[in-house]
């Protein structure tokens, strides 16, 4: 069985959950003799595929640092994918995002579509009026042979918002790639006691409401800090907000690779995930794998994935956020219990299981 993946997500993401998902999926399929994969990619600066250890095995021209405009990089890669589609030397096509460019080249071959979330549909106001992501997604959802949803929550949203037949959707959970190394030493100034926030901070990620909610906790405890990992440097509005709240010295931002990020998870008082919506929430599994207590929103897929491994709050309510974080900060027994539950919960998720379930879906459309 030959599977062709396209360039889309490896062109648009340097880091990110979706490119991580496809990278891990391809890696796992490499261990299965009955599945052959090809990635129609020519140039990319994606972090995961730039790992020299895996370049040759992933069956594409070795990684090149590409510093030109992303539009040009996408044009080169799309042309390469179209060439592969025209060859028709594959059994199933699995696009990595929602650009429908391939429909005119795929012929009678089936394609599988993974839907990661319904953020563009639920939070329309957070996107530009000319953003066609939702329109393209809906078109591909209609034409796909099968749809993979990465949580039951996402499946439910697909049914509700797009009216998709339930039988067309299969739920396949993601896995965890984060591993804590006990001999890891961070060459960064690590605050004595800190709350960890990971990833993007804008829009539905709910950072501003979270930081406002815990301002009094930070003011009352000058040894407590917030570490923001990733998401880019603070923008002007964020700098002003932190200054106005008088907590600038207690909130820092670092860009961290996975090894150092695991260290920060491991040593945090807790990891907070205040997002208004997540299709899955890979950081939940990252926290579990590093024995970091998780405090998170009670919305979308998060309770489904975290189960009893998290202490929950209402992400729209500042008092709820503050009270939940305060409770976990001040109760070492509760933190220990969350860590224990998270470790057990992690057993339900692995990239190998993701690949095996995906393989069954591939096989089902070839019957």
C-alpha cells in the first residue's frame, strides 16, 4: 500500500502540532513493511524533518535551509506535489492541510482528510474576511473518502457545523513526542517557582485573560513567575499589558527546543492551558510525560484527552482560572495526584497506535 503525503504543512510550519503529527505518522509507517510512504517535498525549513537522522529515510531530497519568501517555497513544493500526483504511483493521497489544489490531478484515487479542529468555524471573528480555510475545508470534507478527526470533540463539531455523516468520520488520537532527559541542563535562567504557559498566546489561546486572572497571585508572591515557552517575543500590546498590571519582571518569554522545554515542564509548579478551544491539545500529553501538574480549560477536547489528569476551570471566568491555579499551587498532595493520574492517562496515547488505526482507515477505502 503506497501513501502519498503533500507539502502543505511542511511548507507553512517550522514548528507545530500538525507537522509533528505527519512527521510521527510517517516515521511509524516506516516500521511497517506493508505501508510505503512518500512525501512530495522539495524544500522546507520545518524543524522536525530537518533532523539529519531521518532525512534519507523520509524519501525526499535532503533538507535545505530556505530563507526566501514562503510563497515561493510553496510554489516550488506544490509543483513537485503535482508532478507526483500526475505519476499516479500511489494508492491513497493524504493532504496535510486544506488547499484543494490537488482535486484536478488526483484522478480516481481516494484521499483521506485529517480535520484537526473547527477553530475557523467557531471563532470566525479572529480571522481575516478573505481567509478561505473554512471554505476549502468544507469542500474537501465533502469529497474525501474518509475523514480522520483527532478527537471525539472534533468529530462532534464536524457533524454539527458541516452536517457530515457520522459514518464517514473516524476518531484517531494523537501521540506524545516529549521526553524528559534526567541529565538535561538548561543554559537559561530558570525562575525559582513558575507557572508554565506553552505556545501561541493570541486569540482563542486566551493568554490575556489568564494573565489578568493571576495578577494578584503574582503581586502577593514575588518569587512566583510565569514562563511563556514559544509563541514569539511579546508584542507591544502584551508588553503594555504586563507593565500596566505591574508584573513585567515576573513574566518572561523563551524560545525553547523540545529538550529544554521538557526541562521546563518537569520543573514547573504547574502547566496552565487556558485555551478556549483545542482540537486535541498535544501539550496535555507533554505535561503528562514530564510529570508536570496540569491545570486547564474545561472546554472542547481538553476534558476528553486529559480526563482525571487535570484540574479544570472555566476559561471565560477570571475567578475560576485564578482559584484553580491557586488551589494547585498551594496543595502539594493535589499536584502529586494530578501527576499520578496524568502518567496513567498517557498510556492511552502513542504514535504507534495512531499509525495502526490510520493504517486500518487506509485499508478500508481500498476494499
